[in-house]
């Protein structure tokens, strides 16, 4: 089982065409898309399903698609869809592999401008094109061998598809508890700084989002966004440094706040 987990991880590498990074990923883009679509209904159900306000949901979809069309994300094979979740109390946003992006009504109502919504969605798009979920799944396979063990333990020679189904089920289960590391978060922030101006939005809105989250964090428990998106160090400072590095002469005029 150790070899079963170890060898595929180190032998399967792919170059990310958006970031240029060589990654340990052992699934194709089509597999990521299929996995995200499979997990999306269960993830949405955990937050009360899709919000009934179709106008607000359409606005989230519009802003997200503006970012995709204007950036390298639109040149990727991923099929982006943006969903507003009904949960009014939880402050969260997340993305599944393949392009399923979610934001809760609890977070949306705390955002004051389109640019802030764009910043959140651009960050999640960054996770998708950065293939962070696929990387985390590959790492999980390496450290625990969970997927391989499930496939072998449930293998039925009369139903050879059982192993594949068990592996898919294990991966979907992993998505429900997925946590990104510091480097993934910083890369998603950097991509958001690139993506938002390309779509006509001010990247400083990302800093405003962090300030909103800090204010929400003054309560009895931190927003879920901060638990699913670890926040070691000062991300506001990191964002400001990235903006200054990308635009040393100042940001373009007429960006939407």
C-alpha cells in the first residue's frame, strides 16, 4: 500500500499552463470537472442549497464569468459556474475542482461593492486554475492511501466498476474536509490581484474583503471562510505588496471599486 501511494505521486507530474508550475497531480482536467460536478450538490446542501433570490444569483454568475472571460482562466479547460448559497449566517466561499464556485449569502451581505465580490470570486478561480484541490487529493493519497485502500477493499471481481466508484466516493469525501495551505492561499491571492484588474475591478477590493473578515472575526467564533482558508501571517500586507509590485506606477484608471 505504501508503494501504491508513493509511486503514483512522484511519477505523475503535470505542468500548469496558467501558473507555469510543475505539480504532483494524478488526474486530468476532465476528471477534475467530473469530480467537482459530483460533489457540488452535497456541498450546496450543507449550506441550505442554492439561494432562491435568482437576481442575486445571476449577479454572482455575471461577475464570475466576467473574470473568466477576461483572464487566463477562460483559456483553461475548466467549466466555471458560480453559485449563491442560501446560508445567511455562515461567512464562506469555496471552489471545487473543475470550476464549481460557491459563495454564501452570509458573506455576500457583508460585501459592499461589486469589486469586493469580484475579489472573492477571483480568489476562488485562482484555486481552480492553480489546481489546488487536485494537489491536495494527490497529497492525501500519498500520506494515507485512503483512496487505494477503499478501492482494493471493496473490489468485486464480478463488478470491476466497484473499485472506481469507491475511489470516486473517497475523493468526494475528501473534498468535504479540504483545507488549503498557506502557499495555496497566497497563490490564489496573487492570481486574484492579476485577474481583477483584467476584468475591470480594483484589486484593492481584496484588501477590503480581508478587513471585512477581520471585523467579523471579532465575534465569538471566526468566519468559516477563515477556517477553510487559513490566514497565517498578514495577508493584507502580502496583497498590498503584490499590488505595488504589479503596478509600480499606480493602478489603471476607471477600475470598478
